[in-house]
């Protein structure tokens, strides 16, 4: 009975009401979304082994993307065979039964290396899976492998000089291999966008789920801070970090979120009467032509569907976010990494991790700021401790209050903005510059620092570059289900972004 109820919920998510309207089995199985794959396996139109082997073959054919650090072929196929046997015996494990997924390489999966994209952790193999990964496994999912990432999650380009399967260095965008896939969850974004997997896990401190999701034409959720367990995840900052699902569609993300957080899978909201706020002086500044064109077209469709777009004023947003952003991440990074290494008996020290950092931008950040507990200042660097305390006691609460006041004053369901101001830029060392980093986190960072849920919805391809553009929704704390319901409706309105041609 539970399985039948889950199937009905999945059908509702897709907006279907009868088996006759369900999608047919595609010639290329890697076109399947998480929701469709789960349905087809459950209805025995495909086997888990067929699907798993299709993704593994596609991954093997795309080493140029540098999407994986570990591709777990043998165990994935063995797990798929077991999933097929369990289904034949009438004992499916859950709503993700037999569906292959990928996991960012800072989220523990028992028996697989957890490098966090840094050489010193190359040999660390956790004995237990992180709770977020365990929830997906308990729901029946199969792990294809661990995905590449910006080293130690400290960046948005995915230019990782320590881990790459093929030259040139850096995780690559599936729509244009000369460009970034975003970060720090670069490999999950690239793998899902390139159809090497239908979905997976990333982690997000200031945009690391939503940025690569947007740049790779997929959906991604940063849940309300604390909604998911943070155990078994290599940290940056405990008061900001969270895992988050990434997948081809918002419907997929909603299913993964349900498996992790519990509760029913949400269904699409009605867009009539919805009020979405836009703060143009900040979130719409410095947009490139493609991002502006796709975003404005999406806004026009939303208005036509009955959504009221409300111009809001958030005069203190930039000041409060600046006071709460770097001071927290850079100060917490040292102690949190030290605690993590000790708790999970990794066998190396923070100093050994730092000595082995391969990427120049990350090494400079750790040696110049994280280890000496300093923050950049106009005249050089200053002690981080008092600035961190002020951030936690004053700036962070004030930033959350500023968001809450905006939601209440304007009566809006969520704030709406382009996820990133630009489409993906060329990959290479320059993609890791501070200027590029600040540009790409600008729209995702404030909500992260306030602990809000944030969702990115694929909005289409730029008319000039043909590169994906994402539309971001930030909602009040605890509004994850409502945000996903709005995202489902917006996804239905805008349509799915076409996959890469290759």
C-alpha cells in the first residue's frame, strides 16, 4: 500500500493522472529523470542493471568533463542486480528503488574514498555513510560514484588542480566544455547536466548547490539550515553548511528531499495569486545579456500566469551580508576541519591537509587567512575573532530579520532573481579569481547566511551562448515545501531546459 501511494504521489508531481499519459521508455535511458526512472523500474519497463550500466557507459565516454573522482562500477552494478532481485521477490526498498545517483566527494558513503577534493584525504575511506546519503540508500538508491568538487569546497569554479581524469584541468560544463560547471558541487552539476546520472547530492555554504545547478541546466535545493543532518560531511563552516539535492528537474529534487527529510512529496502550487519579490538594485545588477533575456522572459510568463511581481526594497542587504559572510566561513573553517579530522579518525592533521592543497586559490586562502585566523582588510589583514563574534551576535540576526521583514512587509511568498548574474565563464585559473567568485556568489550568498531555503529552477538557454540560466527562489525559513511547490509550478510553466547536444 505504501508503494502504491508513493507511485500516485509521483504521478501527481509530474502532473499526470493516468498510466496512459506516463512517458514512454526512451531509446536512450540516460534521458530519464529520477522520477521517471523510479517509475519505470517499479513498473518493470526497465531494470536497474540496464539503467546503471547505461549511466556507467556514458560516464566512461565523458572523462573530459572531469565529473568524477571515484566511479564505483563494480559495486554499483552489484547493487543494481540486488535491486532487481528484490523487486522480483516483491520487496522493493523505497521510492528510489534501483535508481542510480551520484554523491559529492565531501559527503561520506561507506566504503568509498571521501577526498573532499584535496590530496591529503585521498586515502580516507569512511566506515559509515552520512545520514543524508544513508536516507537515499535506505530509499533504494544506488551510488554510481563520488563527484569532483572545488578543493575543500572553497570556490565556485571547480578548477581543482589535484583531481582531474583528463586534461585540461577543471570540471567542465556539459553545454560547452571550455567553460566552468560552477561549484563547489561541480561534479554533481556536470554529471547530472550531461546525463551521466539523473540526480545526486551536493553541499552548499554560499551557493555551492545552486550555482552549478543553474550553470548546468538542472535544479538544486539548499534546504533551510538544519533541515538535513550535517554529520559525515567534510565542513567549511558548521553554521552555514548544508547538503542539498541536485537533479534534472524540480520534481526530482522534491522526491530526493522527501526521501531525506521525510514527509510526502509536494505537488505543484497554483501560481494565481502568488506574490514574488524582486530587488533589482542588488539581484539584477551586472547581468550579462543572456541572463537578462532569459530572466525577463521568465518574469513575463509568470505575470501572464497570474503571478504578481513585487518590487521590494532591501537597503541594508549588502552591508549586513558583507558583515556576516566571509567572517563566518573563514573563521569557522579551521576549528571545524580539525574537529572533523579528529571525529572521523582521518589520520591527518589540519596542517597536513593544508600542506597538500593542490589548487593555488585554496592554498592561498588557507595559508593566508584560515590557519592564521585572519580576515582581509584595506591595510592587509586583521584578527578574525572579534569580527566573527560581531557577525554571529549582530550581523547574522540582523540579516535574517531584514529578510523576514521584507517577506512580511510586502506579503511575498519568496524572493525571485537570476541564480547567477552571468552564464558559465571560461574554465581555467582565472575562473578561480576573487572577482569571479564574488560575482557568482552574489545572489546566492545572502540567503545562505540567513539560513533560508533556496531553490534554483532551470529557466532556459541563453539566446546568444546557448548556455543555461537558472531562476532562484529564496523563501522564509522553514518554507521548503512551499518553495518546492512553487518551483514545480514554475518548471511546468517554463518547460524543461533542453539537454546538451552531445
